[in-house]
C-alpha cells in the first residue's frame, strides 16, 4: 500500500509490515513473517509517525 503525507511526517515505527519512505511517500509491504494473504482474507498493520496531528492520507493498494 502506498500513501503520501501532506506535510513533513515520518514513519517512526511499524508492525506487521516493512516500509520505505522517500520524502512524503511511504510504501508498506508484507513483513517476512506474513508474506502471503490468501484470497478472501485480510490482514492489518499499524504504525507510529511524527510529527502528529496530520490528517489521514489517501492510500492506494495494488495486488502483486
């Protein structure tokens, strides 16, 4: 999943995913321990970011 922050936010921690961040654009992908999500199922991840009080970014998801 990919999103772009509208400000200077940076991911400070993440769980159940790995991520890369370039400027305001963040891409989160599966972590090594949860590499496959079967059709019809779901998964979740969470993250902390700073500075706080940013609005919720729009996200896009692509199956690979």
